[in-house]
């Protein structure tokens, strides 16, 4: 009797928590729609940065739950790709705004590049490691397996990473890069769409909404896409401008705020979703979601920058990168290369998570350009060190041979 009551109490607490999360996210989105979209209030530079930032945070959470609900209707591989895409929409909104402004104000070019490289390095350096460490803290499991069907994502990332090394070598982002990166993303989505549909394992508010009657669930899913999308649309410009303005007011380097604060704010809900998967004893799905997010940001996000820059400027000239942006791009590509090699054997171990997290932290401790270049070469050297082992070479060969094929199965819930 006592056991049954405990179970009911636990379920009730979980339901209250999930409803609270949903209400909190709606409140964060709604406050900015009212303040900016309805009342058109100006509250000063600090609040005009904080409030749209909170709206972006809430919108990312709502979009993540909407995409999880969409998994009921479409294939798991496509759903994970879609989940990753919509979860990083806030990141896209900020970066596209910066790229649009860059064509008119060249100072914004470095900020657009900073936002893109920071977002990509956060995913591998902090996100992947956080999922494993959360899983280890819960179960003491020292490794996460990567499902074989995610070779598609890893193969896409490997090709994108190899091409990415060309960008710092030529020092520009051009429309040719747009064709290559977006073409690779289209290939990935088409292959992912050929997977099978299977009931997903849902967590948090998405799990509560999934029990709605099918017509209601579909309408709720649509609303969870449309309302946050509108909130993001009206938040991106004031949030990005507010970060730049406050950086100048407080004497903080604009590049640092745009590179780390903006991506961290927009991707925190995505990290939370992945960690929830890990704490629910499904770290494979958590890591898989962040891998798919990396595909989106390492193909579509990069590819969109020179396209938006060209459209805004009314010309086909490439977006130039200065020496600092070249260093950032090289370091990001090098980190991605090590990440791909580490996951080639479809396993992510405890010490590999510590390695990626430690190297990520080093760039903050030693921020000088020479150290960052050395760190980039260090990533490449460590990737080569892994490939000395015959097992990793075979795994990489399997990835190249089989990674382009459509996924066959889906994650277990």
C-alpha cells in the first residue's frame, strides 16, 4: 500500500514539474511577445537584452518539445534531425541577423563568425561531455554507445569537417561554400527521411502532451512551432544588438559575448533535453540529439552565412575572414575532426569526454592566438594518434563505406 502511494506521489510530482516547465517556457516567450510585439515598450539596454534572451531560451525549449512530439508522425532519424534543426533555430536567428548586418557594417563580420564557431565548439566541447558525465553520475556507466544508424550523421560531419579546413586556408566564406555545405545538408536530410517510423521515447512536457487525442496533439504541435518561431523572429535583432551595446558599455569584448554568451543562451535548452535523456538511462538518444545538432550547425549554419551576406549586400562577393576568424575556424574544424575520429568506433568513453572537455577549457585559460593555433594542431595530432590504432582505422573505414546509407532502425526508448 505504501509502495503504491509512493509511486503515485512520484508520478504526481513529475507531472507537476513537467507542467511547471511548460508554463515557465510559455511565460518566457509570452512576456517578450507582449512587451515588444504588442506594447512596443523600450525598457533600457539591459532589459532589452535580458528579456529577448529569456524569450529565446523559452522558445528553444518549446521548439524542442514540439519536435519530440513530431517524432510520433515521422521516422526517428528524420525526427532527430528535425529536433536538432528546430532546437538550434534561435542560434540561426542570431547568426543570420549578424550576417545580414555584416554586409552593411563590416564590423559585424567577425561577430557572425564568432557566433558560428562558438556554437559549434560548445556542442562537442561541452555538450557531448555533459551527456556522458550526467549518465556516469546516474549509472556509473563509463561509455555511451552510438547507434550504427548514426553513421549517417558521423559520415556527414566527417565530409563537412574535411571541407571546413579549406575555409581558413582561403580566408573567405563564399557562395561556393554555401552550395557545398547546404548540398551536404540536403543529402543528409534525404537519407534520414528514408528511415522507419517508430514510437519515440519522450520525456518531460512532451510526454504529457503526447497523450492528447491525435487531432489536439497535432494542433498543439503546430502552435508549439508557430508561437516560438514568432518570438524568435522578434527577439533576434534586439538580443544581438543588446549584447553588442552592453559589451561596449561595460568594456567587455564584443567578440567574446557573441561567441559564447549568445550560443550558450540559445542552446542551453537543447543541452537540458539531452541531459534529461541521459538521466532517464537513455544517454544514446541524448548524445544522438547533439550529434544531429552538430550536423545542422556544421553544414546548414555555415552555408547560410555567405548566402545571407550576399543577399543583404546585393552582390556575390565572399565574406572575408580576418586572422582571428581564420584561427577560430581552424580550431573549430580541428576539434570536429577529433570528435569524428573518437566516435568512429560508435563508442564515447569517459576519458574521451574528459579529454574533449579539458581541451575546450584550455582555450579559455590560454586565449592567445599562438596557443589557439597550437591547440588546433594538437586536436589534429590527437586525431592522428587515434588512427594509429588498427581498430580505429577499421572503424573509420566502416564509417566511410556505410555512413552514406539510409538509417535502418531507431533508438530504443
